[in-house]
């Protein structure tokens, strides 16, 4: 059992075995990681944290593999965190097609980790946020956070990143609808993958139109999300995408006010997430028998869930 | 401004205008609804709460419309809550194709409400849970909760119901993958919609296989989810589906131990959700300037989000 200081020292020295073990403790919900995490946060802030998201089957894993390869060829170190909120398997498990990243397994400039739902509401996003603190403190040049899913969990995970790549396949009407609502707003760069699909150009056009509309409605948004066509299997368009990612970070550097506003929002979101986790812990740490008997009482309508929550919260 | 007693009286008397106004207050996050909600919970427990979920484009709204029609023809009163976690629009807005339900608008035996994301993490599921308390206290015979989305928010919403109908379209490999992971476990009844699709029978077969596997792995699960083929546009198979829903409720009645375990889980989940909401409230009610200056400090790495959360939580 290492001390917090020893964990911090090992992790900031980029000891990947220590980091992997520490991340497993984060995943397990071990409260003893807290002191080290606080210190690791204070040591961080240097990595470029990039999110990659989109619907199932859009080609996220393959694209993540291509980006990793590209960055490695340009001498940058890369950490990949693959998050699957819909899977119960974590850690060493194969998520999506992790195999495509396997050829980096002997490369000390690449760190790959997968993380899955622990079946607890809110818990996954918190664990991802904590893991990003670890990766950031290890000073990987690039940290890629890949996640599948549509909706809240995806949005929550992407909020931990500074550049969100939103992947789309050439698509029919329904998917466009899904892209319009909600998810649109989190994308900093749009990628239409499977560029050889007959519908690809139409998908690009639809996205461009939606972006133009957004820019018109929200002129205060200084960053106009570019749309890039890729073919993640062959690697076509990856250079283009990397250039757009660099542009995104140059934009944040040249607009410190916007970068700062984004950071504030990220930190505020993290604080809210941690607070929620504390509420969860308070429930877990309440005497089980007491909670059980209150729940039994609620089933027969003698009490109600709000009253139970109030009692636990004020304990 | 009504008193809590007056709200409870109006809602339990099935005053739909009062209920609609009260639900709007729930959506707005008004803390003053709490005393009435507690009492409404204690008055409830009579409605059959049914969840309907599945990927975008699977035909959930149309199926909901068909179920509503069927129940009405059999003299049952129906409340419909359509939830769209990916949309920012709520209340009177048209979600999906609400229009298909419009022919019930003059029918006092039908209540239709839509609800969308309020952009707050966790907030939507809590608002849905509270709204179900209202609908249950109004004693609609059937309460249909329809939601789109894949992943956590959908699962959280479905946890408020006693019978979950999981809709699938005839589908390709990716969708089957998505169905396998995570979502599978929440379905009590599987529906393959668009039954005339050439892939429909294959989809039924794949689902049956997955269900058999689940039953084999978890023999303690007494309920074996049936698979129903429907054609929601024409209404084919709806009678079959309704019969399976009735079977589900008969099963719960004849297995009080399982029903009770489900209820315990539902209440425990609700308590956790409300606790998290309380944590959110504590953050919102903290002096803004104080939180802001702590966040600024975190951006320059002088403090960290965990320390900030600890300070707010212990206030």
C-alpha cells in the first residue's frame, strides 16, 4: 500500500504500472485515492485532452487508433481512455475493437485503458474525470477520451475535454435528428466518417447547414466547428483532422477569455459531479438496516423517498 | 399560489390543469413542490407504470399512440409522459410525433405531457420520477413513460417503471451489439417493430437467443421476457403486446417477493437520485462569488475540484 506521496511521485514520473493500479482504485470507488488525486490535479494542466464521440458503429475506435498512430509518428506521447457506459466490463477488457490499438502495446509512448459502467448512476463520469486527472499529471502530450453513447452520459464525459470530435456516419433522417438535438452543441469538430458512402456528401452538407444556423443564432460563439471527411479504415483525412484539432487548441490559446470560460465551466461541472458522488457515499455509508426499514416503510406508503433522502442528507 | 394541501386535493381529484401546472413547477426545479410531492407519493401506488424505450427511429411514439388507443377502447384511462433527454424543448412542445396522439386531445381519459432535458445532469430523471408520482396520484389506470436514448439517462428513467417495453427495429450488427450491452437487462418485454422488414425474423431470433442465454446465466430471474412482433403504423401485434403487458403485471401480483424486491430497488434508486439533487441544490445555493473565486483558484491549480466540493458539502 503506497502513501499518497508515493502514488503522486510514481504517477508524475509516468510509471504506467502504478498509474494503472491507481486507476483501478478510482474505478473501484476507493475513497483513499482522494489526497493523491488532489495533489495530482494541482500538478496537471499540460496535456491536450481530446474527446471522441458519436453513435455506435461510427468508427470511433478505428479513428482513435489512426489518431494515435499519427501522433506517435510525429513524436507525441498519447494516452487513450476508452469509455463504454453501456458495458459492464472494464480494465483489461476488450472494448469495441481495442485490438486495433494492440500494435502500440510495446510502445512506452502510448498508454491504453478502457473503462466501463460500474452500474452506478453518475459514477462513471466521475471515474472518468478522476482518471483524466491522472493522465494529465502523467503529462502525456495528447489524451484521447473515446466514448460511445447518445445522451447525458456521453455529454457528461465529454465535458472533461477541451476539444470534442463528434463522429457521424453518412446517415439517414433519424440519425440527423439525433445529431441535431443536444449532441450538436458539444461538438468542436465534426467528422463524417466512411467518406466513401454515397450519402457522405449529403451528411457534410446537412452538418454545415446546422453549424451555419448555430453560428447565426449564437454569434457570440467565436469558434466555428469545422466538418472533416475521414475514412478511418484507410486513414484518409486523418491529417486534415489533426490539423483541425491543432487549430482548435491554437484558437483557445489566442482567445484566453474563451479558454478561461471553458475551464471555469469544466471545473464547475467537476465540482457538481463530486458533490453528487459525496451524496452517493453518504447513502452507502448510512446504516443499511436503517435505510432498509425506511424503504420498507415507503413501499407501504407510510413514508416517501424525499423524506428518506432528507434524513440521510442531514445525518 | 395554491397551498400544498390544495395542490394535493386538485391533483388527486384528477384536475388536469392543476396537474399540468404542478408538473411545470417540478420541471422548473421549484423547491416548493416538495411538501405536496411527499403527500402525493403517499396517496399513490395504484397506476400501472409502463416504460417504452428503444433507439431513435424504432417507432416508440407510434407504438405509444397505438397502446393509448387500445387501452382507451377497453375503457382504461391513460397518461402519457414522453421524455426526450436529447431535446431542450419541453412542455407543450412537439416531441417526436406527438401529433399521432393529438386525436386524444379532447378525451378526458387521456393526459399527454412531454418533458425534455433541462441541461442539468441528473435533473431530468429526477423530474420524471416526481412527475410519475403526480400521475400515479391522479390514478390513471395506465401511465406510459416513453423515452428515447441509449445509455444511462434512459436506464435511469426506466427504473421508475414496473414494466419496461424495449423496442427494436429489424437491425444490423451494430444495433444488436448496442442492445446486448446494458440495455438488454432493463427490458421486461421485447418488441421488434416494423415486423414486415426482411430482417425482422432474424432480429426476433437474435433476441430470443440473448434471452435464453440470460435465463441460463441467471436462473434466479423468474420472468422470461417475451418477444413480440408489431407493426406500429398499422397496429398489428398491439393486442399481443397488451396481453404480454398484462401477463407481466399478473406475474408481479403472483410473485409478491419479486414485486417487493423490484419496489425496494425503485425506492432505493429514487432516494439516491433525490440525494444527488440535494447536493446540486447545495451548490446552487452557495454564495456565487465564493464558489467563483474557488473555481478561479482551481484553474490556476492553487486548489482542486475535490477540495471545493468538500467545502461546499460540509457547509
